[in-house]
C-alpha cells in the first residue's frame, strides 16, 4: 500500500520489450529507493505497483552486473495494456514511492498501486507558479471521481478541484478526436510549485497519457450500490413473475 507521496524521481536506464513473452523489463536508476529494498519488494513506478526482481544498492555490491543504485522490475502484458508504462523510454524520469511502513504517516491517501486506466491531458492553464490541469477520463471511471475527492495521477496523490457533469456538459467541451456529439468525462487538478518540481507532472504536455487510480473507497461504495440495485431488481422481477403466475392459475 502507498500514499501517493513521491519520494524520488528515478530514471529509466534500460527498457527491454519482450513481445514473445508479452512483457517488458525496466531498469531504473533509483539511489534512494534501492536502499534496503529487498528482492520481491514493492515499488510504485508512476503509480503502478511493481515487484523488484533485482536490486543493486548504492553502497552495496553490484547485482547481475547492475550499476549501484539500480532496480529492475518486470512488467506483464496486462499491466502494459492497462497503464502507460509501455510508453516509457530510456532516459525518461518516473515517480517512485516505496510501500508505506506500518509506522508511516498518511500524508496523501490510500493508494494501492492498482491502476484503473489511463487519462489524457486535455488542458493546461498556467497561473504564475502553479498550474490547473484538465485530464480526460476513460469510459467508466467518471462515476468514481468527485470534486474535493482524492485521485492518484501517475502515482501522485492529488485533490480533484472540478469535474464535469455529462448530463449538462455542452458539446463545446467535447475533446478533439472524440465522436461527433460525444461528451467526455474529465476532472481538473491544481499543481503547486512543489508538485511541479518534485514529480514528473511538471514536465507533462497536452496529449500525454497518465496513469489513474481512483479512490478505493469510491470503488467499493459503487460496487455495493450496484449489488443492492441488482438484488432489488431481481427481487422485483421475481415478485412480478409470481404475481402473474397467481393471476393465471386463479
């Protein structure tokens, strides 16, 4: 489990795509994150929880020929398809966060590292030292995003400052490239100077894809609501069928 507070900006030093195995292997230069990171330990990379398969600590012996301060993670096909990890290239910076210790503080919010989908940066407004960013949501995620709620963007815990209402949004808010007449779900976030400087969000541009993880509480609340509605609908249907049967036999 993570909190969405980025502790280090790592650098991708090697990216090996393995199409025959439907996977990829990333080597990340992460001097701070590699300290005491055990094999099999969890590391959030741009908000995606990945497992360390090789580690070479800065002050330790080199492992598998790795440079000191390096971490290797394997990424399976499901993760590549669901996240923007596959967009990375050697030299790219990535947001890193070690899993939260039991004695740690919840400075952000509960982040599982289970990316729900990718969004697209649709608008950036610069307001002096801070920025307002609009992100287009993939289909189905809008119901989990609430104004003043929490969301993880590329692993960064952020507060939602605005959301659109698809029932009242005008066609002028449809993003370019969307089907004619379609209305896109979107949300906005404010990025303070510290976030811009200490995460990769400060270098993001229009059209970039970002990993999104909605609030886990919202997901479970929606799941329970859907289950209750389905149960109520099934009960109503059964009651109607029983009544109809009684009328026929009577």
